């Protein structure tokens, strides 16, 4: 497999930067987007009655961080009495949680296409109990991409999706909108289906990666599906083998067949940087796992549904309508630019056109302000019994 050592800056390229590290004698990988920093190993402070995978805590720069012994979490037996010299901490930031993973060695960063990442089959990831989300080969070595969210959720179930958030919303009516789900973790996919079904969204199309989701959408449109009727919304993870969520979003938003189809990113990787990338691709909403309650709220907004205890009428603001307006606005700008290109206008004329358009908008706004001020000046108070009434002359 060819390897590109350049820095990954663009979004929607269907690539990831993979940090290769060693636990025991096995090579593993983690998406660089999940890493906040790397630190040399230092002896952590033990915590009484903690989970067997928790090695202790340490405080880099006044922040308390839990240390997880990744060897124990993976069931790897290290030699007794081995020296920890050269060991490293991989400090991650996902699900709004900072965690340090103790590893034996960090080797480097590789730029990899998701097309070259295979999903583990059922013999490796049996009944959702496996901790591998993908497998790739780099420089002749097999690299296993670990499901760090699952490792953390096994230690602390509170970091996973909580059905209680949906149950707290009270009695909810069934909803007929059809939602396509793209989530590579079989455990999270089942939890997502259970939570959404409890919230009244029972028409669900589950897929396990972006490529499978795209194939399903493409097949539906070829069979004459109608946006808003046969398919209402897409919920996608970001980190998935074959095709990631950003590339899936890019394909949907650039295909005219899917005009007006809202895309919601629901991922543990949602941070400020990822939000900027998602916005550049035209995504309609971005939510961080495990906030399933906020996800259901966004679905209610998108479908314009008022449930008994979940929403107020003033909260209704249809995501689908916003997506259609955004695409129409982008289309108008493209048509204007194409018109200039066809007439072979100078680029300076194009800039002058948009400058004049902006000035025209400002003039209209100023005219409205002056008109409103004039109306306010024409208002005179008059006394009517015990209260003042404002009357226009």
C-alpha cells in the first residue's frame, strides 16, 4: 500500500492519519484526530477500588487524567518485572473526556485511505465483544485499529449511550420518517437503534460504514425514492472503514439527487476542528456521543414534530428546509459565476459586481432604518383615561 507522509488538512478526502504504537509485541493504530498529546510514561498514583484496567491517575499541567493499562484491557500478558523505560502515554480526547492509555512504544504517523481499512469479520468481533474497528496493512505489517470508545465504556458505562435520556422525555408518539444510520460499531449501532426506536423513530435503515450507506442511498434513488418521503435524514459516524462520515457527507451534498436531504454527524470526534470541517462540507448538525437526548431533539426539529414533553412550538425549525435554502443559495452564486465565465468577464468585474450587490443591500437596510425612525418620530402620545396610548398621526 502506498503511503503519503503529507499532513492531512482537507476534509472529505476519505483519509485518516493513523498513529502506530506497540502493546506487547503487537502493532496497533489510533486515529490522530482522537489524540490531544503524547507524554513519556511516569508512575501513576494508584486509586483504591478502581477498575482492574485502571492503572491510576497523573496530573500533567494541573489536570487529573485517568490512566488505562492498555495491555490489561487487551488481555496481553507482559513479562514480569519488565522496565517501563521508553513507555508512553497516549492522551486522548473523545466523548468530551480526556484519558491516558499506557503503551510500550510509539512508532509514527501514517496517512491511510479508509478504502484500505477492512472491517473485522464476525470471527474477530464476535457479538460486539471485539475491540477492533478496522484492520490495515502498512509496510508489510498488520495494524489493528482499536475501538477506544468501547474500551472506555466497558470501564465506565456512563460514557456510552444512555437509554435513560430518552425515557426521561416521557410518552412519545411513533414517527413515520425514515432514517439511514451509518455506524461501524455493532454495539453502538444496536444501542442507537434501541434509543431511536424508544423515541418513536422506528423506520431505521442500519448500515455499518459510509460505503454501505452510500450504496443503500444510491440504490434507493435508482428505484425512485423521494427525499422527505422514502428517506428523510442521514445520521452518520465520522470514523468508519471503507468510507468515513465526512466523505459520505461530501458525496451526498454534491449529488443533486439528494438536494434537501439533511445529514447529521453523531460522533465521539466532534470538536471545534471537526465542526469546522463538517460545516465546510455542508453538514446540517453535529453532535457528540453519547448525547443521545440532544440527537433525538435535533431529529424532532428536523421533522417538525412536537412531542408531549420534549419540545416547545417555538423550537421547531426544520433542518430539511435549512438545507434546501442553503443549497439554493449556493446554486444561485454558482449560476452568477458561470454567467460571468461564459461572457469571459474580467475577474475584477466579478468582484465589482459582488461589491455593488453588497452596497445595494446596505442601502436597502439603511433605507428601512430611516423609514422606521421616521415612523417613530410621527408617533405622539395621547391620554386615554388611566393609560397612555401611542397613536400614529
